[in-house]
C-alpha cells in the first residue's frame, strides 16, 4: 500500500499555532514542542460516567452548551478553551461532578455554532480530508497541544493526570482518541474513525473506549472493524494487531448488524473508485465503468451518515438521558437508533469495558 501525502503539506501554521480562549479574550501564539507528560492513569482508575462523557461531547454542538452537572475549568477566572477556525480544532474544559477535568473536543459541523462561525466548519472539513487520507490532521495535532496546556494548568490547581479525561464526537472523537494515544489520558470517543498506529506513543489504550454505531460510515472507517472495505483499509482484528488504521483503545459496538450490511454494500459500490483498499491508487477507469454503482454507493453512504452518525443512536442505545433545556437536548433527537438499549449511562470506562466482555452490545 502506498503511503499518502497530506494534501496540506504546507500547513505549518495549522499544526504549530494554537488559539486558546479565556472567555472572550482570544490570543494567538506559537507553541514550543511539549514533552510528553508521564501519566498515572490505569484502566481501573475512577472516571467520569458514560453519561458525562456523552453529554460533554454533544455539548459542543449547542451554542453556549454546558454539560449537566459540570462547571467550567477556569484559568484566571475564565474557561480554558481552544478555537481555531482554520482547521476546526475546538475544545472546552470542564470540572465534573466527581471533581475531575474533562476536555471535550468538537465535531466538524459544531451544530448551532455553525451559524456564527461557518469558517470553523470549513476548517474542520479540511481536517476531515486529512483523516480520510489516513493522516494525522491539523486539528488532531492542535488538540494535543491544547491537552498539554490543560495538563499544565490543571497541575497548578492540584489536579493530577489521573483525573484528566478526553471525549468528543466525530472529528472531536478522533481528536480525543489521538490525544489519548499520545498522552495516555483516558476517555471515550463517540463515532470516531480509526487513527494511524504509533509505536512510540505514550498511551496503551487500556483506559480508552470507542463507541461505534454499526452502519455509520465515519466510525467504521478503520482497519479493525469489518464492513467498510474496500473503501476502508484491509480488515485485521484487534486481537491480531488491528491493521494500519485501528481505533485506539477498545471497541464498544452498538446498533444492528443489518445496518452494517447496508454499509458493506455501499462501500463495495464506492470501492470501484480504488484499486484495492483505500490508500492505494484512485482508479478512474473503474469509476468510468461503474458510474451508476459509484453514485448509488455515495448516496447510500450519505443516508447512513444521516441516520447513524448523529447522536440519537448513542443516547438511545447507551441508555443516556439528555439533560438541560430544549437546545441542550435537541441533538439527542437527531438520527436513528436500532438495536438493544443497554442502560450503561452510569458506568465508568472500566465498567463499560467489562460490560462489553460479558454482554451482546448490538443486535
């Protein structure tokens, strides 16, 4: 398989600059290379609940959203946040009911925030293209820089790394997974694709879970879940190493196998665009010979994203009750949920992993 080159080879600004917001005051500064901070987190450590992780992740889609039961993590009296419209990197830091720090990274569209900052969505789409090319995106790298800043600021307030966690949905989940891989922080991602392997990363994956809905083309874009090949890289089970683009940490699959079958059929049609797995050469002849099939596959993939990539599946299947006002709860109503309702909202990361080992999590 040939290695792809990032389409943004000259994105030095996007990778090495950080916009950190303290309330309404925003400033730009160039980051120095941060040393990896030794962590003291294990898979059995006390963590936020599944509900807290999910509400934290989805709050990024709500204008002024605040996860229920949490308060902002403050530095000099203002919430420590990240926002860069050029690559879509956005995050907020919270203190949970357990008095732990949670970094929530935003997805591509940012929901209601699109209305006031459409440029950030465009920047997120550029990062999505890098991820589709199996590269570490600018948003992921900047999210890691921000995590190091949070670790440093939290230490000054008495929070150790055993009490700092990450979460996010879609692009936010991909950023959270990358941060966890590089630092060893624990957390949960929702509907995140796989990320490139890194043998030198600090994380071991034992304290991180990826919630993936069957049928979602974004979350299943990986090498460790069977279903989206040949559009996705070749399948290799996690037990056998996970392949070239695995999910970091463990998998928690929800939804219905019938929807994964629909995804497989759509991927096979779109697969005419490539010679072999994604990561090989684009095949114009294949597309020319099968234009109707490719178009049908793309249309089906778009339908599956609209149904199973959106938050309704996570809230319903995980048994999480959305909280807050109308706008806070609205994202939980968008999308489609199939499969069993698991009622794991009050579980910690370790309890969620243990549940997956002893129960059927999808139908």
